[in-house]
C-alpha cells in the first residue's frame, strides 16, 4: 500500500516547478517595471512600453509552460507506474497467501491510463490558469504604478516600489474551485497529483477485490488525520453485502465523494481484510490524533510563512529594494518552526516545504562571472567593431535584435554588474563588452532559440547552458583570438559551474532526467 508519508510528498517535485515559475513571473514583472518605470511620463509612451513588455513576457511564459507540461506528463507517467506497483504488490501477495489467487492475469493498464489522462488534464487546466493569471497580474501591476504616478500623489520611484510591494503580497492569484475553495497554483498541483495517485491506487484495489469477489476491507490509519476522517480510519467494513457487525464501507467513509476516503488530499487507503491476518491498525494509538492534527497544521502554516518571506527577499533583491525586514522574518519563522518541531515527538522538519527560490529572471544577465570578467573600466579589453559585427551579424539574420546600451541601460547593467541583458530576442550589450561577453551572449541566444534544455528545471537548465557556453568559448578561443586573461577566467567559471552541479547532485537537488 501507499504510506501516508509517501502520499504526503508525492507530487512535490511537480508543485515545486510551478512554485518556481510563479516566483520567476513575479520577479520578471517587478524587474520589467523597475527598468521601464521612466517610460510612464506620458500616456502614449506608457501604452507602447506596456504592449512591448507584455509581448516579451507572453512569449517567454508560453515557452516555459510548454516545457513544464512536457516535464509534468513524464513525471505523472513515472509516478503512476511506480505507485501502482508499490500499492498492489502487497495486495496481490495477500490474495495469493489467503485465497490462493494468482493475480498475474489481472491487468491494471487501463486504469493507469485513465488516471494519467485525468491528472494531465487537470495539470493542463492549471497551466492555462497560470498563463491567464500572469498576464492579468502584469497588466494590473503596470496600470497600478502608472495610476499612482498620474495622480501626482507618488513620485515615479515611490509608485514603482509600492506597486512591486503590492505585487509580492498578492502574487499572481489563486485557483478558485466550484466549491469556493481557493489554492495557490503550486498547492493546487500538489493536491491534484496526490489525490490522483491515491485514487488510482484505490481503483486498482477495487479491481482486485471485484476479481476475487472479496467483501471485507480494512481502512488504514495514521496520526494527524483530519477529524472527519479520524472517525472511520483503522476499521473493518463490508462492501457488497452485510457481514458480521461491520458497517457499510461507502456509507461510513464517504468513499467516492470529495470529502470522504480517497477524496481531496486524502492519504488513507483500504485493502482486503482476512480474519487470519487480523487488523493491522488495531494497536495504532490515535488518542492524540486531534492534537497531532493541530500541530501538523501549525507546522504547515509556519512552512508557508518561511517560503513567503524567502520569496519576498528574492524578488526584492532583484528589484533593488531593501530586504532587512525579510531577513528578520525568515529567521523568526524558522526559529518558531524549529521550536514547534522540538515540542512534539510526532513532528519532523520538512526541508522541502521551507525551500526558497534563487530568482533567475527572464531578463538573463550575462554577469561578469563568478569571478568578475575584466572590462575596459577595470583593465579588460573592449571588443573591436569589426569583430563585433562579424559575431553579431549571423545572429541578427537569425532573428536577434542586438543593440549597444544607451545611457539608461548602461547604468542598469553597471548596477547589475552585468555585461549584457536579454529580453526575449532583444540583447543589450554594455559599451565595455569584451569578445567573450559578446560570443557568450550570442551563444545563449542560439541556445534559447533551439529551446536547449527547456525540458529541465530552471536551475538545471541554467547551469547546463552556462557549462555549454563556457565550453563553446574555450573551443572558439583561437578562432576569435580571445585574450589569454579572458580564456583563463572562462576556465575558472566553467569549473565553478561544474562544481555547483556536483554539489547539487550530492545534496539530491539535481534533477537532470526530469
């Protein structure tokens, strides 16, 4: 069977994808607003800017969502195959032991396929909702800042900063269900996967019970069950016809309804009961169930607050806002959560539920590197015009819109310690860009155009693309006569990214086969 612990975590990888995407979107909107705030001085200029930025955002989000759906379908297929095997292995063994039934002739393929189709359809709906909410959020945030400026009650910087703060507080919105329940996108994904996986396992169990014409079932039990489920967990029931003093399975547990066994977010299972094996949940101590349930709910709340403040910090940093309060709140909520966990033997720290997000903005900056690349300002060599044209001309033919930064963009790049910035197919190069800067950014343009590693998570894609770009630079050093200092720096950067990749692998945070 599937344990409550397994069902608690199943789908977390997928929900993390959507959580990271939402953070990306929020950071992207904040950064676009910060960069283009000075284009809100007239209505005409503001409308042009807004349309431009919406176009860039739409193109990127559609590509990212397509990538996520591809990953999701692969993950869902793997999860359902693995969970069905794990769930039915013990049930088939019990049927063989107590009823001499050979279950090898029973196929669950059709049920698994139905479950895959249903979960993928739900995730597609959530993906479409994400796209709509992202567009509406960008419109709302930009218009809010513009109205503040137009009112005269705020300066330009005040209006932009206030709009960004309101953006991070509201996020991109929540999914509303017919029941009126509202959930954040990542939570909705986790619930959809968890519920779908559990329901698939229960449907396969039903199929086995019908094939063996078995009547009695036992329902699993675990500490921390919601009160309405605690009433019927750990007991034996009849399914097809009354037997002994047992209650009717569906009537007692609400099986088949959203609020009952196997419904929304439920982690209970049932399987065939044989008197010879006894009730495996008879000795489970559930006297403190209500207390554990309340403690668990408090822990989940603490974890949400930790994530909230980590997200705020990441986005504020990208927008150039002060993060003193955010750092303080992260410490406070982490300490509060640790104290809660220490107070109960039933609680364990769930590090995955506290994860933050290192924002990698849609505008991909070509940094001066983990070790800063030299520019003309600090002793480096600016690329000459002939070589610049030679490198950029093919990319322009391939659809790149390449520009040398004007004073506004130059200042922005300097503030970001970057030599280039890409927004969609537009690339701004610093006036101090080197041969390596231009070569690398153009190489990234081609990577993005091909969708290189788009099927992977954000951090995996970024690191692998950086490694590929550094290796390209080293292989092109002679052809483009890259200065020795830049070559040596590129080697150091390549080694740094490879170490980062290995570190994530060792920590179990690398998912290249997603």
